[in-house]
C-alpha cells in the first residue's frame, strides 16, 4: 500500500461545506483506505491505498458529496504521493518560508492546470507580494506587515481559482513531517 497526501479543496472554509474530520476518517476507512489520519480541519488527509491516485481523487470526491451537505462545485481533491510533496518542498525558492515573522508564505497547489496557466491570475503588488512558479504549485509570499495590501485575494475572482488549493508553508511542512514513509516488508 502506498502512502498519499490528499488535499481537499473547499471544505470547512468560512462556515461552509462543513466536514467533520472524525466522520471523514470513518467514511474513508469504510471505503478500504488504511492508516487514515487528518491534520487540522482544513482538508488534509494522509492515508494508504493500493489504488492509483487517478482513482483515489474521484472516489474521495464521491465520498464527500454522498456523505456531507456540500456545494460540490467548490469541492475538489488533489492526491500527492511522497515524491510529489518532496519535490514541492525541495524546489521551493531560496529561503522561502524561512522568515515566518517577516513573510507569510503559502504553497498554492494546482489541480489540473500548470503554473504557466495559473501565473497570469496573480498580480503581485510590488514590495508586498512575490510569486514563483513551481511544478504543480505556485509559491506565494507576502510581507506580513503589509498583508492587508496584498493582492493574493484577487485570485478568488478568477475561474482558475477552482483549480487551486492553498496551504500555508507551515501546514505544508507539518504535512511533510507526518507523511508516512514507504511500508517496510
């Protein structure tokens, strides 16, 4: 069984699309996923499965829609293997996420689009925002003292926003720390 990180987009945000993590873990376990755990209520699931990621994502989207009262247009699922998450971490821009008192850093995971397609949606404000393209991710950093002047929230008006799910860099690193290694025979 392979370990996977499953990022759920559009749940438990602003009081909408409520998905209790305990119930989600139970439903996924009932569907045959193993070692199911969640990290904070923003839609981060670690699990093991024999199924390929292309099957896991749609199956979990079905579990969500069938078992919870959701606006299914907002909900999407991204499944990452250990190597994909490792690449996001290792290929980050130099010093990205290393000054949390100065900068707020986010990994914006892309779902079905590439960075080249997504990047034009971002219109960074000089001196406040910086964005970098990555493989399956956009790295976004905002000067904490100027966060209210950031243009990051402008991406929400774009139709491409439905193909993105955002995690703080701190959450991304915590997920990496919790990511199970390969099973030892």
